[in-house]
């Protein structure tokens, strides 16, 4: 049980995710190997300022079921954290965890040019 | 046309591959997201000393058609170079190209622990 009100707020509504130690390189690479998912992480790193962002912020022009699938793949690989707040899911990229486990990987995502595809 | 005998030898039998500029991050990540393919690159980086290695050197316990498929995925992403010499295909990991385009990526492959899967 969270010991402080702040910790309780931070973990409230967290969707299932691997711990830092449970992350697997092949799974993270697979999650990032799709251009739409790579674009989500790229946009977050570029423009989100490390804040939680609702799914709508990412402006993904795909059916809801498709979007939900892609978010799930990212979350289950450990790339993003999702928190359910009412009807909204709020997302962050797990930068500290990824930098600790796979140093340099997020730099490659930052340097990625979506328009060169 | 190669201008020297040495250049002719180096390019003889090269199978189709992207140029360094044509490599795409998402395609490279996809190629590396399979444990068998990640294992091929990991083994090469650890034990091949930068030399050409025949497919048999990698001791992959899968049907030939499966092995051929995985090599093709790696080659078409630009991760490996394959040269046909008689009946044999000789393979190298394109370390210089990958380091230039995606710095740090091969360090993650080197650090990967296949037994933790």
C-alpha cells in the first residue's frame, strides 16, 4: 500500500507493465519497429516535456481498436507507462528505465526522421 | 566496374543490400527484434573477430528455409552483408555502417543476454 498521498496518486490506475528488470531488448526493439509506434515515442520525446499526455494528444489517425493495440504493445514492452484516469489514459515514455536498461536507444528514436520513410 | 583486383574480389557475389543511406531505423529494429536474429548478430559480434563467417558457423538449429529467411531479413535491413562464394554464403555484420547510422545500437546487441529470455 502506498505510504504517502503522493505515491498513491502516482500509482493510481496504473495499467500492467514490466518492471525495469523484466524488460527484454528483443521486445523493446519489436515495439519500436513499427513506424506508428516509433512515431508515438518520437513525438513524446520531442514535444511532451516529460509530462503525462492523453492518447488524443498524439493525433493518431487510426481506428480506436488499432490505437489501443499499439499502446498495449508499447506498454507491455516497458516503453510507455499508462495510467487510467476516468475515461482517459495518460501516457509517459519510461525514459529513466529505458536509459538505465538500454543506454542510447532513446537517442536513436529522437534522431529518427519520420519523413524519410 | 571495380578498378582493382582487390575491389573486384570484395564485391564479387554480393547479395542485394541497402546502402548506408538507405538503412531505416524501424527496419533495423524489426530485423533485430527476433531472438534468433538477435542471437546471430550477438554471436558474430562476440566471436567472429570481424571476419566473414559461413552460415554453418552460427549453428542455428532450424530448417534451411527458416535460416535463409532470417538471413534475408537481416541483409535487407542492412544489418548483415552476404557474399555468395560457390555454394556457400559468407556473412559479416555491417558494423561500420550501423555505427555510423545508429550509434550505440550494436552495443545494446553486445550487452544482450540470450539466456535471460
